[in-house]
């Protein structure tokens, strides 16, 4: 499964990397522009706040900084969530053509991914809500019992409640993971089958039934591998920022202004943005690609999808290859062990 993901990434790197680079690059650019605008807007307040003569800061100085920080957080969250949702919709779009061996252009990927992006966002939101509701109910009940016990002055009952809380947390955590794996194929279903978020969750649960451990193992391995590669990509940029003489605080005076601090650390911030952008190109593509291959593989195993893919692929190939593709898929569809349509 991992080999198939790397093969697909190697053959279709232009639309995959191009889409992710465009979206996350735009989100990063929005954040950089917003950071510059916010820093310019609160530069005077920052100088007053950091000056020795200002004394204790008052609300008039802290409110602009808090507003600027809050706007940056909200803007960054919206930008990156939207970019991640479009990429998560674009990966199955590319995979739809990859399993048939057909090329796909950037414009077509964008058009089809954007058409399903709101359904993908709804699916991810519902999945997170389903996972968080049991945890929120448990911790709310636990906090209520703790407050009630403390209000009664029963100090001896606090420790048993803490033990019960730890045991409950150990139980609720695996339950949340079980739900996440059960609905992990839903974003792919939204794109492949054009389902609504609720229908996609039901469809994902149907496909995962009986193969939970396999889906969990492959998905976990994909996320761990993507995280490791992403960290390895960021390491050279972090080492550049640590080079001697590149960013020297000693070059500033004893009382640096807000503008000088921003100028000094602007390079470090820019390096951080660039390293995160490059790492995110892989970490945002690879796990959804593996999940998409799992979806296709499960359908081939349980729904005899092989002949259907062979017919669709054969219609786009020359006749001498079309018959060979159909015969190969038909002979392997009875007990498929991998996604043969990628071969």
C-alpha cells in the first residue's frame, strides 16, 4: 500500500504537488501579509509596552496587541483549514484517474476538488464532533463530580474520583481512536462516490467493518512516515537559522524597538514558514493518498471492483493493451492482494 502511494506520487507529482504548493503557498502568503500588517499596526504599542518608562502595562496598550494576535490566529486557522480541505479533496480526484492510468491536468483537479470541498469540510467536522462529544461528556461529568465532592468537604473521596477519571480517560481514548479509524475513509468516499457527509460516514463504516486493524495499521504507518519525512525536511532550515553570525541580537542596541525586533526575527519567521510549507507538501498529500488506496483496495476485495476498473481503463488504452488489462484484472479480482489498477 505504501509502495503504491509512492508510485502514484511519483507519476502524478505535478497535479498533487502543484495543488498543495498553490494552496499552502497562498495560505502562507496570507499569513505573512497579515503578520506584516499587524506588526505595523501595533508597532507603537509594542514600543510603549517594552520601554522601561512605561511601568505596568494598562488595558489601552494590551487590547491592540490582543486584537492583532486574535485576528492572526483566526485568519491563519481559516486559511490553512480551507487549504487542507481542498488538498484532501484533490488527492482522491487525482487517484480516481491514477487507478485508470489516465493523466489529469491541474485545472481539472482544481475544478473537481473545489466542487467537493465543502462536503469534505462537513465530513471532517462531523467526524471530529463524533469523536469529541463522548470525550467532552465524560470530562464534563468528571469535573462536575470533582466540584461536588470538594464542595461537600469530602477530601477522602477525591483520590478515588481521580483514579476513576484516569481509568475513564484510558478507556475513552481507544474508543475515540476506534471511531476515527471507522470513519477515516469518509473524505475519500465523498469525492469518489459524490456522497453527502452523513452518507459518507455510513459508507466508511461499512467498508472498514471486519478490517479495522488493517486500516488502523496502514493509516498509522502512513502518518508516522509522513511526520518523520516532514521533520527531516524541516531540519536543514532549522540548522540554517542556528548558523553563527546569521541572526545576532548583539547587533541591536540596549533598548531595541519593536521594528528592530521584527527585522531581527523576520528571517527566522520566514525560514520557519518556508520549512513548514515544504514539509506540509508531503504530510498533507501522503496520508490521504494511502487512505484513498485503502478505499480502492477494500472495494476490490469486497465489491469485485477489479473488472469495473479494467473496463474503464481499457476504454482509454489501445486495443492490444485493453484486452490484456481486462484479462489481468478479471483473473486477479477474485482474490486481490493489492490495488492492481495502479500497475
